[in-house]
C-alpha cells in the first residue's frame, strides 16, 4: 500500500475513530454531565488532533503532488516526440538514467565494499527453504531480509535469481502475501531474496523511513547490492535475474531495472503510472524525475527496461488504472524500436484495487516462468491451475534477522547523519 493512500486511509480511519469517540463521548457526557462547556472541553483534544492530522495530510499532499491524469498522459506525448529512432531513444534513456542517479546523489556510485553476508535459522519447507540474512551495502549499513531457496534441484545445474522488494504495508517483507510470492518462486526454481525497505522495521533501523531525506538513495543502492548478493551464489545464473515488487516495491523494481542492466526481467506491480510517483521519500523524495537536464516519469522509467522482458501489472482501483491506454502503449512503442514488442505486456485487472494478491501473483509467476525458465509445474495442480496450497506462512519471529541469539553487529550505523557520512565516504566525498 502506498504511503499517501496509507495516510489517507489512516487519516480516514483516524477521523472515523474521532467521530466514534465524539459520539461515544457525547452519549457518556450527556449521561454523566450535560454541561456544554465540559462537552466542548472533551471535544477539544479530538478537534486539535484532527486539525493537526489535516494539516500534516495537506502538507504531505503538497510535498508529493498527484498531477491530473490528463497531464500525465500529455507528458508522455511530449516525451514521445523527442525520439523516433532507437538511437534517439537510447540517448534519452541515458539522459534519464544519469538524471536519476544524479538526483539521488549516487554519482559516483559508492565503492562496492565487502558484503560480509551472514545467514541463520534455515527452515526447511515444502519444496523450498527460508533463511534469515544480513549483509552490508555500505560498511555498517545492513540490508536485512530472507533468502528462499529451491529444495529440489531436479536436474537443474543453475537457478534463476529473483529480488522481491516490498511496498509500504505494515508487515512488509514478512507479510503473508510476500512470503507466498517468494516461496512460490523458489519452488519454481529461483533463489529469491526478499529485503526490507530502509528503516521499515526493527531489523532495518539505521534511519527513520518517513523522515530521512536520502532514503531513496539508500534503497536504490541496497537493491544494487542485493543483486551483488544474489550473484555471489555460484548456483545463480546471471542470465536469469528478475525483480518484482508491488507499490513502493514496484518503484524499487523499475528503478533498479532502469539503472542496472544485470536485471533481465521485471514485473512492477500496481505502480508504474504517468500521473503519480508515490507518496513517500523513498519514491519521490529526491529530484529523480526532473532536473535541468532531464524530465521523465515513472511510466517512462519502467519502459527503460527495454528491450528486456517487462510485465506491467495494473488495476482499475488505483493510479495504474489508465495503463492499458496510456502507460502500456508508450512502453510498447519503445520496445518496437528494438524490434521487441513481444517483450512487454500489461496484465490489467479492471475490478481490482491496490495490492499484490494471488490474482496478481499468478500472471507474474507465468511471466517469470517464461522469461527466466522457471518450472511453473511446481505451482500448478492436476487441473493445470496455479495453486499455493503447499505454502505455509511463517510467524514474523522466525523470519527476524536480529534477535537475542543473533544480535545486531556493534558497528551498525545509527541515525541519518552517520548513514549519510558512510554513503559519502564510500563515494570518496569525505
Ligand atoms: Zn517509503
């Protein structure tokens, strides 16, 4: 779930609670004390909190504007007029790539320091295993997550590698629907890494996800280092690397794919929109969409995957609702310049809302099975329909990276200042 939507729903929930409280208080106050001044006094904290919430919401809405849908479509038309040949598109794509990296403060890229990867608590499941992992994307800056591996080799000498970033849901990496996706892909023959958003839970706590201004840079760098981590396994085939995530994880999916040619197939889910770039610092908090030298949007950034296989999963119930007629045709035109129109597709669920439920996972399983040579038969029943009936979610505690038995290393960085200093030092800027 995107933060803006989350904020809206939280605010709505908050307002609803507020209304309920007012009603309950009114009843109770009327019963206990009908004095109007006391009624007003009881309401004041609620009114104050509601006013503050509305102010915060309006500030965040201004910070992360959602442009009109028509303007998003018009921007794509304007972008589309700047190229008509493959060479012109490649020049534009390079300018965008440079602009994104510069806007994120990732020029030059940090040095690739030793990952110092550690894993523990491997659990054998039905056709796959899960272990808890940490490694350092920068000295002292930890990427935390779970590694899912296929248990059966079945004649395979190498496995595909797939990254699974998550969106802004409360449970994040350990949400059941994220576990189900990773488990299924591992069963199908991929080594899968699900990793935390930066500062999203107790495992990843270097910075405050909501407040840190550089969280987009950390997450993008963490994704690149997560690829380094996957590729450090001898069993992973570098020609079969994929990434898929939803919402904020969709942003990470298409940003990484646009910036890192090692990704060979991408499936951003419910995120690649021409009129909304996500409502969090980790999506639109840095000037990556526009500078003096470039102007782009998420629809175009997703299309920068071309000519590598790309599946856009969209729904009627969020900002991807226009994908079949706006974002997808734009991407297809770019793919056609490469002579690879069949490498891009759109799976649109007109009646569905934001999320990464089973109905959205199924087309992604088919897409990744086809593009990364996975065995779909590992997740299909006798009727050839995809099923996750083998899957059993694990409790959060079993997926936790740092705990009493496995404490956080002492050199783990604390706070925005220390984290930014590590990033700049790794770039040779300090
Ligand atoms: Zn975020």
